[in-house]
C-alpha cells in the first residue's frame, strides 16, 4: 500500500498502520460527550493525542450516538462553531494531519481552509455529494464509510441478509460518485461502517473477513471499532455479570478488534484510547515483521 499524499502531509500507509485519534467536540457523543466541548480543553486533548503517538487527529462536531433520544442533525453554523476554533488553534502547531468528521460540504470546506487535510464522511456521500467536490478541489483525502438510512435512523436500520454484498455494493457506489466528481482514487479511503445498522455477528464477520473488502477494491481500509456497543453486546452473551467491568471491557474489546483488523489488512484504525492502541498496533506489526 503506497503512501498517500494529502494537502501538506503524507500518510505513511506502506510501512505502518496509521492510528487515528478521536476528538469529539460535542456535548453528546456516546463515549466522551461533553469532555471536550470547550475549545481550550479540546486543543489540550489534541496535543495529548499527538503525544500518545497518533498519526492522525479526527475532529467531529456532530454525534451519531446510537440510541440518542430525538437525534436531530446539528446545523452547519453550530458544527462550525464547535470545530473551527479548535482546528484554527492547531494549525501550524500540530505535527500530525487533521481529519474533519462531517457529512456537510460547508463544514468540510471551512475545515479544510482552516487546516484540515482529510474529510471523514460517515454517509459515503449519501447525505451531501458535494463533499466530493471539496475533496477534489482541495486535494484532501476522502474517507467513504458504508452506512444505511438517514441521520435519524443510522443505527436503527433492520439488518440485511448478506452483509458483504451490502457493504461492497454501497462502497462501490460511493467510489463511483466520488470519481465522477473528480476525487482521485489514490486519495480515497474506505470504512466498512462497523456498528451502523449491522448486527453484532455481522460486525464480527466484517472485521474477521476485512481482507475480502480489500481484495475487492485495493484501497486503504479504515477500521472504527473503538468502544462500540457491539463489543458489550457480544460480551453480554458470553460473560457472567460478576466478571464484568465496563472500562476493562471497552479497552480489551477494542484491542481485540483492532488486532484482528490489523491482521486482516486495515491500514488505519480509529480509536479513543490512543496510547493503548498505538502500543498494541506497534506490537502486532513487530510480531508480523519478526515472523
């Protein structure tokens, strides 16, 4: 897998897996909502994420938390108010590239102008195809994630029977749309969308057979399993209540899925527990190289 040229930076996808650290500047994210909804605290956390060894910083200003009551899209203005001050404060100070996690072309454009170099779109261009125009015009990398439904129903969609046919078909449509709008193939990253309208069993299958998607497209795969509910729901079936610990399960479950993902060919892993997952990823790579 060749290196990926961004606007100012280069992602070293060839020699090592890239660790993307998550920074949610929202009041209601499922795992860290409200912790970093203040610009000063967000900037401080961004530098912590870099110091912990992340290769990319992913900033998001709108939660897609499953089960959030009355989930409503955040306005462009509110999302910009949450994300732009942080990106502007980091420009020229953060050594690692910034990704903007958004489904809105207006937010992506402003974020790119402020210093971001990657657009991370959970809708795979379904919500706002003009995101591809922003990527094409700016030279930013574009993450296309598989998902189904509208913003209010992303996590409530009934599961499909053949998850690989669904994911591969959806990603193919996203790639074709991005290409029609001028996004160069060498700047496209794919995400199978773990947790979005998929059963726990389908999530596990996608992780374990990630190489099937890689073989289909020969594009870098981003895997985002960090702290997701399918980990808890899987453990609910196989562990007794007295052996449970939420923090331990969250980190251990993420670690297990990241390990399998790296073994199956993921080139980027999106995580909240950055230091732990950087260490894990580097050990997995060392073992693979040692063998």
